[in-house]
C-alpha cells in the first residue's frame, strides 16, 4: 500500500517521516534502507515513523542502515515542524522518543522554516578514555545525551581524519551498540566547530545530539563555556547546557510532502 511521506531537514541533516500505522513492524528496517537510499529512494539520513499525541507526537527513528536509534535532536525538530504546520495553535509541544520526552518551544515561523528550542536530555556517563585505532592511541570523551556519543577534541578537522577516526570509532569494540562520533575544535570559549560521523549513516552535515555532546565535552575538557555556538558543515546551532537539560536551538525546513509507492 502507498505510504504518506514527508521529507524535512535541519542544517542538511535530512529525514523522512511516515505514519507508523501505515507500516508493518517486520518491514520497517528494510523500509528505512529503501526509502533513505540516495539514488533509488527518497534519500535521507533516517526514517522517522510517527503517531500523533495530544501534546505533539511520538516517534521511532531508524537510521539509513535500518538500525534503530534512540533519539536525534534534528529529527525531533523536523517532526516538531511537521506537527506545528498541521497544528499551528501549539506554541509548545512534546515529542516522545525512545530516549524520553523532548519538550520544544516554537520561536519563529517563516515557512517552510520553523525555529525551535528543544530541551534535550542532560549528559550522562561523561568520561575520558584512550582507545586504540589502527594501532594508534586516541584520546576520546564519551557520554550519552539520549544516544551514545564519542568526542575527539583537538586536531585538524578534515574529511580525511573524519573518515579515518569516525568510521573506526563508530564501530569500535568499546561500543558494542555502536556510537556517534564528532571531531571538535574549540575556536573560542563561545564557538566550536565539529565534523560528524553518524552511527548507521556516515558523515552528516549536522547533528543535534552531536552538537549537544560536543558542547558538553568542550565545556568540561576543552575550556569552552556552557553556552556556545556549534558550527558544523550545515550551519550553526545554539547549545546551552543547564543542569536539568541541554537547550538546543535551531531551525528545520519541510522539503516536500508526497507518497511512497516503492
């Protein structure tokens, strides 16, 4: 049967959205791989299956490789844009994820772009360690912001280094379930730059949870402030680390609404 499909992106981190009740549980991983394929599908970093709730929406996220992810800050914001388009009376809404509920506040609407502040989960499991990658020791910061993150502070931010370290660390034996990886450079105390290797996807233009994790790691171990701008290839998101949450601010755009017949 055809499936209703929406595509949206936040800073180039793009997702496909489909009603969960139009899919079958045993077909969802394969559907994610087919839909997210860049040439044979609609193209995306992940597939979000969603259902409406009184306060907003519930979502389950599949990465492009068909694996399930706990949460994505950019996918949450994209889904919030979809909800806000259809229910404009909601200035505050909630997206339920496998990492817990995310509260969002609508800041600005300039269709097809919606700007939100999202209260992302506070960090947990924050620690430094040294891992061996291709026989070379690499110092990393590991933590969770609802999903696993591995941060490499300092060093050049190059595509070659991202492919060498990101690809290896994402599937390192230290992380049996895999991890997201960010290379981070502290430019000033209020500005950091990152490159992202997304678990189950590869390089992405941006990452909401990656921005949050990078901001925390830079604040604790890199001399940065707890309120800063996080620059990735897709643009700049704002991260403010508070005790109860990490406040992530940025925009999301709806690209198209259509139907999947594949």
